[in-house]
């Protein structure tokens, strides 16, 4: 059992507070203190505009993200066409108005410190 006191708390993603699932991926959230931290896990072939945006009719993700890539590689393309790749160990900031997808044959995993509360909600 992990400690849980008024002034001390330990949580793990093995027991998330919420799991948001979708085709080729999932987004787990853990609420700790005043923060919601997320863990994104995407399979090869996952693309935001196809596997998340299509269900809502949105062409771009409008959530602001700050995170850390744990494993794999993903690309991000902004509305204006700028494109970036994020790899294991990279800390990232992505503003609203972007699409993203997994690059290569390896699953992609990232932690999200900003934007997790609103990302991948139905």
C-alpha cells in the first residue's frame, strides 16, 4: 500500500485515476496534489487527426501540452505547417492547433504535465 497522508502522497500509473481509451492508444491520468498528470501510450500507426479528431470533426488538437517523451518517437505538425519530431528524453511544449502521429515501428509513450486534464476527453 502506498502512503497517503494529508501532506504526503505517492501514486503510480499502474493504478491511474482515469483511463481514456481510443483506437491505437490510451491516455491515463493521475491526480496528485493540485495537478493532473497524464501518460499517453500510442501504437505504431496512431495519428491524432485520424484516431481522435475524426470522432469530433476536429482537424487539430487544441490542447496545450508540456511533457516528456519516455519512449518512441512522434511527430507534431502545427497549423502553419511547421513540423517537429520528439524522441525519448525530450521535454516538449506544444501549443494549441496541432496534429501528431507515431513515427516508426516502436510504441510511443509520453508524460504530460500540462494539458492532461482536458486531453482525450469525450
